[in-house]
C-alpha cells in the first residue's frame, strides 16, 4: 500500500466526520481511535470472508438509530439480504456520527430494561476493509427513503473510496473494481418507485384507511438543503396513495409546508374534522423520530401555548384537534413488501459512473 506523508493528519481530521470521538482532544488519541476502529472492521471482514470465501459484498447504509427495535430491524434486514444474496457477504453501517456514538454508548434499552450497545461503523471503514480483503464486487445499498441529503453522503463515501482519498489503497485494485462498484438507490428513487410503494402501502393499510385517516410521517429535508429536490417524493407519494383512498396523508418533521399542521389543513380541506387517525413512520426504522415526534404522549409532548411547536408530537397534536390517534411503531424495513423494494434496487444497482443520472427526483 502507498503511504503518504499527510495520511496521519488526514486520518485525524476524518475521525470527526465518520462518527467517532475520543475522550481526549489530543490528536494522537484521535488517530489511535481511527486506527482502532479500522482494525476492528478489518478483523471482522477478514474473518467473514475467510469463512464464506465470497468475492461479492453488500454494504447496507442507514442514517442510524439508538433504539433496540431499530437494531432488531437492521438484524432482520441483514438476514433477509443474506438469504436473498447467498453469494454475498452483508454488513450494516451508519452514516450518522451521533447515532454511531450513541448506539455504541448504549443510549437505550431492550424490552427487559437491559442497556443495549451496538457498534455500527461508518461506511468508509467498511469500504477500506473490503479493499483490504480484496472483494471483487462491491454494492453499497442506501437504506434512505428519499434521494436527499443523507443519500448524498452515501455517494460521497463511495466517491472518496473510489478516488483513494487517503492515498493508502492499492490503485490497481481500485481500477479492477471498474464495472464492479455499485450503488443501490433509496426506496423512493423515482416516480415508478413512488407508484409501487403506494400500491404496497395500500395493500398493507387499506383496512385501516377504510376506518379512518392513515397518516405517514417522513423526515424530509429543510429548504436550505433539499438536496436533489428530493422532498417532492413525499408530495408524490400522498398523491399516489390518495388514488386509493382520500384518507391517506403524508407529512414530515422537516419539510416546509408539510408539517403536521399542514397535514391537518389538508384533512380539513377533505372534510375530515374528527375520527380515528392511524400514525405510521415513513422511515426505514422506528427510532427517535417515531417514538418521540410521532408517538410521544403526555405533557412533555404538548405545549398548549404554542400548538404549532415542532416539539409537540403528532399524537398529542391530533388528539388536541379532536381526533382519536393511534401510533403504530413499525418502520418500513419491518414491512416485508416494502423492504423488498430496497432489495430490488440492490438487484438492479447503478454503476459508479452512472449514479448522477438518478438524481433528478423532481421528474
């Protein structure tokens, strides 16, 4: 491998970007942590490849979560991928530094009250390890819902890897990956995906929609970084769902004109002023947003002096508007038919050179 004189400095700077922070501010500690994490991932990948003798690998990249239910959802997803892709090794990675740190620290507990700690290393560690293990075919599958800000981070990890940005990988190996480095797109990557996901969601929840409102809460990107204009996917999904029933609505926690109060206004416009409302997260897993922003109950989730506050949960908001809410903590990866859409994207990935062509969600 090639070692450049600036490698150590670059590695130290990279630590804060990939999600690990040391207990000390000393640069040497940061470098040592980086090496420690890389060594841990290298060892895991080396052992798995020796066991399986596979030449192909799939890296599932999620934003991340600290909730045990999310951990279990990722475990189930990994198992499903291993079954569907028996000639591939499969790994799960987080792109969020905060989620990586907090999951490793054990921020939440399981159903029995036991603290659960998980290590979900950032994608750059895994890609580096794949190169060290000399996999011949690499697919990075985005577990994002829309092709927005977080998806762009996934792409940047791939670009950095392909460009050997630290200068410590074998260029001949990277060149051998031409035509063998793939990108699996997010759930709602294009208009066809929107139509298919709407059909599948209706199959799952049409009985609920016949009883009352079914409202999905996505994340969304703020206007100042609505990367690739991906927010339009939420609007398109509601339109597609309402082709099946006017009781379907789609909102977000972070998209202008699509907050819970905007969903409420659209419900009133349809003449829906009371009744049951089933709340579902439009996110890969049921994590912090689902448990708090959507399903949070009690005084801590309701500010009567500011009903429009973003701190007020969807559950409390609609309850105080006269509806009967029911929160359903089921992430999209836990719905097999929806998970299969992601898996189909893995089966039909984009070559590295072509991934930019997928980034026009406004179409």
